């Protein structure tokens, strides 16, 4: 079969099947595939089904159909590459829904944001100190982290994430202090 005809038939067929395709079938992967397989399948399918390959045929309607297919492939990749969204999609799929609705996507993103300490600050003033505290946490500068979290708590006294991190920083500082040499004037003879 002529490559141009094959491309035309493939796009037409896939476009008629779009309402029935779930994200796994759109990427041609098994439901229990590894996360790495999703990225590889996306690259393969996006190369194979990219609208630019169809646009050379000069048929605007066929190019629009290829765009619809490509949007589904991108949506499938965006959903399945994120473990939380993939788990939520699997639940929706088990319930009979084959598309990730906007509400479900927003719910997954809200869950992800809620679990991420980077987004714990809700006040602009506290956010400045919170970001500095998180940087201090990464640098294991416990005293500075404690100070910055206390500043952030001045603006959001009921923030549980702040309180939890403050407790962790204070415990880490106490542990570091316990390991320190107590007498600064002690001489070591080597």
C-alpha cells in the first residue's frame, strides 16, 4: 500500500475509534506497564501520529483529525506519567469512564499540591519565610530553618505543616547540638 494512502486510512480509522480509546490504548501500552514504558510509548506514538506528517497530504480535514488524535495522545501521556493522576485515572477506568474529566484532573492536582510542602504557605508574607525555611531544610541548617518557620508562623499561626516542620527542625537541631563538643577550649594533642 502506498505510504500516503496508509497514513490516510490510519488517521481516518483512529479518528472513528477516538471515543472508544482509553489512555492506555491510545499509547499502545498495557495497564500494568512500567512508568518508563509510558514515556517511550508517547515518543513513538507522537512521532508516528504527529499532525505535521499528515499536513503534507494537503487535506485540511484529515489534518484536523490528526490533531484530535495527537491531543488524545498528549492527554494520555500527561495523565499516565504522573503516578497520582495515573492511580486516579485507573479508578475512573474501573468505574467505566475512559476520559479524565477536568474536575478529576483538578482534584488530582489539588491533592498533589496539598501533599507538597512547597505549597503549604497560603499567605504572601509567610510564603517568603517558608521558602527560606525549606531551603534551610535542604541545606540542613536547622537553626536558620527554625527561625524562618517561626517568622512564617507569625503570619499563619494555625498552619499544621509549618508546625510539623518546626518540630522536625528543633529535633534535628537538638540532635546536632548533642553531638557537638561542649568545651570549646579543650585542646587536642595529636
